[in-house]
């Protein structure tokens, strides 16, 4: 009997426990249904029609249009350095001088050797004239049968020997002149000038590598010279964007150093191959820089427009949601008992800034831009705020899709 009472008590306890669990589940379902019926406050924005652009933004680095290092062609001590970092130089300007005493002495020695050779040439010319006169007299005497054939041959030999010495003296003059010229050239190398072939213009001293008094070897760098009148923005383009890059395309260049300012550039070079390790191609954009605001080495962003779609249907990017792996928007539908949100799957096109193009299906009306994460298809909504239709989407420096670094 006792066991029956205990078993009955256990069954009653289990029944009460099951009832409490069921009541709690029922209460939760009722609460959920009530919340589902309660309108969700949202913000909406009208579907608009306007021009939208396919714009890509790439990051890159600025390089000078041209750069070279000024260095001596001969060794020596740096006696004077006439330029410093930031100085402007023109084509042909003197920028440095080496100690020239040794090279000046070589010029003086070469000049003295040339003078000796000229004196030797004069002596050889005189000896040649005497030998030719003697040979002429010997020939006349031989014709008169006064001298022997041997004496004529001896006079001829002296004349030919004198002519050979004269020709040697002439060759020595040319040799000494060449040596003097070489010495003068080496002496001129102690005065270091800058020069370039792409027009006059001006260049800027970017770096200084040595100071006055330094002993330099041939080709030791003194300063580097850069052309900043035009700079080159170097970007890397991935395979997806490679076909869209064309020579002559305009690009808008922005730098963190000048917020809100854009510099106009033009695509001038595109590598014909993609690097295998990164699957990216090098693209160069020339940017006029007459006031030299941009400096080589700056980090920049290049905005390039690939296409433009006029009178496109657009919605704010904030309106996009995903439901069951579908991308779409919640469209506002007016009803007798209040507004509802209807989920519409869409195909998107160009994206620019805060706007995205809707390709399919045709859309009209208003879309939910805030609060849509709480919505399901057919949910009741209450509009807390409605944003007015904006004008053309802004073409800010960072609008469009991001390209690679």
C-alpha cells in the first residue's frame, strides 16, 4: 500500500512539472505572437532614379617622373658642394667641385709635351727641307755625269729618312694633342654639372649623400635629382579590373596630406602581364604637379571611373538585407490597418558611395533603411523617420569599390 501511495505521488509530481513546462511554452508563444503583431519602428527612404557610376578606388605610391644620381667621373676630394636638399637646379647647373690641382698639373704636363713635339716637328721639317735640296742637287749632278749612282742613292736615303722623321713628328703632335684633350676633359670632370635630355625645366635635390671634404671614388653618389613637376602614381590592378583599365583614362588622385583635394591624372602605362605571385598588373598614372604639392613616396588613392549608367533605379546600400541566401530589400506597402514590409529579392549592379543600382525587378516606392534586421516578410511597421530623396550621389574620393593596395 505504501508503495502505491509513493508511486501516485511521483506521478502527480511529474504531471505538475509537465503542466508547468507546457504553460511556460504557451506563454512564450503568445508573447512572440503579440510581438509579431506589434509594429516595428523603422526608417525608410524612397527608391530614386539618377546617374550612377562604376568607380574603383586603388591605393598606391607616388614616384617622381624621373630621378638620377649626380656622381663624379673621376676620384678626388669634394672641395665645394653648391646645392642641398630641396634646392632647385636647372639643366647644366654646376652643383659641386672636386680638388683640381692634380688634374690641372696633368693638363700643364700634357701642354708642355705638346710644345716639345711642336718644336721637334719644326726641327724635322727643317731637316727634311735640307735633305730634299741635297737630293735634288745630287740628281742634277748625276744627270750631268758628275756624281756616281751610289752618291745619288745615299742622298735619296737621307731624304726618305728625313721625311719619315717628319711624319713621326706630325703623329706625335696628334698624340700629344689627344693627351692634352684627355687631360682637359679629366680636369673638367672636377666641376660636376647636372644635365638631362627631356627639355629644360627644373629639378629638385631630393637627397644629399656626402659633405664637403669627403674623399670620393669615381661614381660615388653626391646628390639625387628628381623631377616633381609631374609625378607618377603607381597602382596594382587585379585580374577583375585589368580589362577595364585603358590608356588615356582619367583618374582622380587623393592623398591624406590634402583632405578634400583631388589631383587630376591620366593613365599612361599598363603592364601587359600580371605578376604570377599576386595576380596583379602595374599601372602608372601621370599627375601634373606644377606647385610641387605632391611628394614622391606619398600614399595615395586613385579613383578611376569605368562606366556610367544614366537614369538608373537606385536604393541606399543600407537597405540591402539577406534572407534565405537571397539579397533584397524590404519594400513598404500601405494597408488599411497600417504599413507592412514586403521582402523583395533584387539583382544589383553598380555601387557608388551610399547608393546601389537595382537591375531587377523594377522598384518603386520606399524601402526600409534602418530596423530591417528585425523584420520578416509581411511584418507590420511604423515609420519613425523618412529620409527625403537626395540628389546625385556624391563622387567622393572613397566612393566606389575598393581596389588592391
